């Protein structure tokens, strides 16, 4: 029995010595969880940069010349029936954009809030539309006529409009997420664009007066007149605004990637909707890539 206990004690001593010589494995120290932790990037601070990209312009000219036709036919019985005419259509164009941005990030754990200002210059971003319409308006409402008189107004309108967006500034708030070297973000804000807008309309109105008489037997006889010009409602009106400002809103999505230290690249999509200028509605969609530096 003594020999068995002595052999067990010697075996335990050898095992302890062998364990002391084993390498210090990470699993023994709980280090196996270290590889699961995320290394966060510090996005907090002031930043600036430049960008370039591609822009699509969708301009709605459907109501562009309505104000001019209303002026031509003001105080006449033709104003109401012609006010609903849509001479022009929508037009699309494309161009390049160049600009810069400056902003400030505030970071709370993985959340990033930003306030950013941008400037965009658009190269040759101009669109236009032309159109015409002609219609005979018989006895327009509101007109006072003698019995048996039928007035036929032959009205023709020809219109044209153009709109060019020169540049734009925006002030927008961003909400981002710290994904390490990546930061996806969404933004929303206000936009102010500088535009040149032109519109013209030409009207030609002629009047034919038909006379209907009734004889003693009740038979009606209509005598057709001949068309004669109506100078008061015929003519051309135009309007041009240069460097006029249009306010609007902007929203979009983007992604930034930290290249090295404070140097980062970005890609983003932006939608811009401007308020109407002379009844002309302009909508922009911008795709950009940029390069910036954060302090």
C-alpha cells in the first residue's frame, strides 16, 4: 500500500512540472473572444473635399406659358377656356457636375451625426420644349350676344420655354453608422439653385360672326360670316429671368470609406426638387464620387 501511494505522488509531481512547461495558450486566458471585437474608426471632426459626377435633369414645362396666355387674354371671354391648354411637355437632359463639400461630424458610439454644406456646378445643363395648339371656341361662357348671333373664335397658340440650371448650394444633415473603415449615411436638407428661365407664347385670334334669322313660317336661315383678326388678343408675350434663385429640398444616400488616416473617399446619390420658376418645375438626380480629408 505504501508503494502504491508513493508511485501516485511521484506521477502527480511529474505532471505538474510538464504543465508548467506548456505554452500559454490564449484559450486558457479567455483570449479567444478578442478576435470577435470590432475596431471602430474615429469619424468625429471637421472635414472637407471635392466631388464630380453625373446629373439627369427632368423639367416639366406643362404650365410654363400659362401665365403669358392669361395675360394676353386678360379681361376677355377667352381667358377661361384657354387657361387649361397645355402647350409644352416634359423634357430630359444630362450633364456633368463638379463641386466641393465641407462639414462637421459628431460621433456617439456607432452613431454619427453631421452638418454639411455643398456646392455643385453643372456643365451645360439646359433643356427646352416647344408646342402649339389650335381650337375654335364657340360662344365662350360669360359673353353677351344678341339673339341669333353665334361667335366663332379661331384661337391658335404657339409656345416655347427653356431652363438652364447653372449651380446649386445645399445645407443638409446626415445620419451615419460607424462600420469601421466604412460609413454608410443618409441625408436630408435644403437646396438653392441658380437658373436661367425663358418662356414665350404667340397667339393668333380670328372671329367669325354667324347670324341666324327666323322667317314668318318658323324656318331658320344661318348666314356664315368671314373670319377677321382680333388684334386685342393677338400678339407675342415673352419673359426671361437670368440668375434667378429657386429654393427646394434634397435627400439621398451615400457611403464613405477611410483610405488612410483622415483621407476618405465617398460615393453618393442625391435627389433635388426645386420650387417652380415661372411655372417651370426642375428635378435633378445626381450621382457623385468624391475625395475628402477629416481632421
